[in-house]
């Protein structure tokens, strides 16, 4: 399933760049020419290894298991409506240990994202709560990022990882068919998946 890009409610498919397998070059001993000396014992070992590799590459490879967003996402996901205040978002982040919160419309659909950096950029005093009046008055709709990259539960986790690297983002919300957040994949979730799931093929 595709990665989805939404900007101010306009939805389109995000173009994920495929990653080609890393080339593996094998130099054959036979290519050294007809005047080569008789191979030594070590040369014969290298030739045997090359032959075994070439035979293996000719065989049809078994498909590796694909890890999907639903396998790694944190669910259920904490969301806040766009008319919530900055102070409310900061309180949720501190209490739950979150760094990103999906922002929803009155109908529950995703309309933006807010990070702890967004909050501190607009109200630095939040970290000390020295002056919470501004944070208590301003709404998340004023500061949220409306350009949101999201995915579906059946999106390949490798596609999500590539987009996170390309866009330099640290979390991707996972949406259902009605564009309601049902989970979130963060950098921590990706590391957890690498550590606990069966091997993920990094080059295909």
C-alpha cells in the first residue's frame, strides 16, 4: 500500500524511491588470461567459492517475509482535536512520554501533526511553565504541521523508513480507510522491529 501525503486536506500518493540491491562483483580467476600459472591451493578455494556463489544466484530465491506497518505501529494512538490548546498538548506529552501527536478534525480525520519541538518553538516557556497564559489560549490549529505524510496498516515498513529518512521526520501516523488515525510508527518502533523481528532484507 502507498505512502500518503496530505497538504491542507488535499491527498495524493507520495512517490517512494525504490532502493536497488547492492551490486556484488565477482572477478573470475579464469579472466586472468591463458598465460596464467596453475592455480595455487588458495586460488582453487577462491574459485570454488565463486562457483558456489554463482550457482546460488541462479537459484530462485524464496521471498523474505515483509514487515508491515501494523506489525510495528503503536496502537491505539493518542490524538487531540485541532481546537485543543498548546498547554493541553504539552500536558499529554509530558504525562505519556510522547513527542508527536496527530491532530484531528471534529470528524476524527487527520488534519495535522504537532511535535514537542513545535510547541517549544512557539511557547518556549512551556518547559518551565513560567508563563502558561499564552499556551492556554493558543490552539493547535495555529501551529500544527498541515503537510502530513501518513500510511496504511498494510504499508511495507521499509517504505515508511525510506520516507522518514528522505523527509527527516520522526513519526508517521497510520490511518484507516476513513483517514482516522489508528496507530503511529516512530523511529523507536523501527528500531524495536529490527531488534525483534525476523531478518528484514535491507536491499530489496
